[in-house]
C-alpha cells in the first residue's frame, strides 16, 4: 500500500486517507485512517473506505470502539445532497 496522505480520483469521485491499498485483481481501493470520500457534493468519512472501481460505489466502515469505556465511538459522517428526483415522505 501507499503510506502518507493519499488521494485517488475517478471521474467525479475523490477519496483521501492516511494510507491506501490497491487490489488490482479485485478492482478495489481501500483507504485507511481519516478516510474521506466525495462524489460530486456528497461527502462521507469513516475509519476505512472501500471503493469498487468497476461498480463505482464505495463502502464506509466506521471506527469501532475496542478500548472499553473511556473512548467515545466515532460515528460515520455523511453529507448527502438531494438529487433531482423529488421523493415524497
């Protein structure tokens, strides 16, 4: 993998993280550490982000708490911009 601040772009998708692993066979990229991804105006951040190059989709995994009570659990942060389709609630 690549270590240090990394940035990967594909068309309108942008991902950043502290470390990146690229799996050529599986056609996927995994960003680790302060991972963030943007697709257009949508931003998501989490512990790790897996991006599937062919499917153009990303999966975000949040940080898990493993050290007991003293540590607060990180939440997945997501910014979602509504698309042009109007959905009625």
